[in-house]
C-alpha cells in the first residue's frame, strides 16, 4: 500500500510541476495549466494519507488546505480567467490558514513542542508553499524560489522517513521548478515586469 501511495502521489505531483513549468511564460498555456491543476488534485489524497501516517501534521494540513486554491486555479484556467474571483480566493485562503494553524497546534501537542527535525522540515514545506503560491499568483518569478525551498524541505523529509520514491520525485520536481523559474524570468524580462 505504501509503495502504491508513493507512486500515485509522487507521480501526480511530478506531472503537476512539469505542466506548470511548461505553461510558464507561454501566452496561451491554458490547456497545460488545466492539466497541471487537475493532476495536483488527483495526487492530493495520496500525499495527505502518507503525511498523516507519518505524523507530519503541518505538512498534511498545508497539502489539504491548498486543495480549494488548487481547485480555484483549475476553474480559473478552465474558464480562461487570469485570476479566480476575489471572494472565493479569500475564503480559500482563510480555510487554508485555519487548517495550517490546526496542523501546527496539533503537531506541537503531539510532539510536546518543537522537538523533531521533521517538524523543522515541515516548516520549510509550509513557508515554501505559502509564500511561493502567493508570489506565483501575483505573477512574480520569486514564487519559484520559494517552491525550491518547499521541494527541498519535502524531499529531505521524505528521505528521512524512508520514502525514496517521494524523495526522488521531489528532486526531479526541483528540476522543473528551476525550469519554471528560468522561463518566468525570461517572460518577466520580455514584459519589463518585476520579480
């Protein structure tokens, strides 16, 4: 079961990074973005199950809390919108923050404080995801740098927890994040935008 979950979750998340990296900088990357959001959502249950089984409460809640935002990204891409409606985005953010706070609180309760290396790696995952997603939503290339923090932290977390397939997937995903960053820089340079 563990192997199946690693292949399912890791495969979907890797495809997500591939699709979103390929869409970066394209004027019409709509279809690729749709696939990117869709495969992320398909892989989400496997990741949450793996993280809960390992008592990675903060990482599990950041993954689960991101589901509404990913769904909004999918809907916006399907409708050809630049961004999801502001009210839905705000509700999605509040849901994510509530889950994250719950994950942090439960992790501190379960581990009797900040006592495990895994918790520090989870903080890297959370910071990378939250800041990276926010920056990318604002079309800032620096979001990809934060995704690098997220992928590195998650890869180390999975390696320390004997999940080699997921650790490898995070390493490969990191390559596509770097590619997305380079594409984003080129696109921003062409537009005269900021990082």
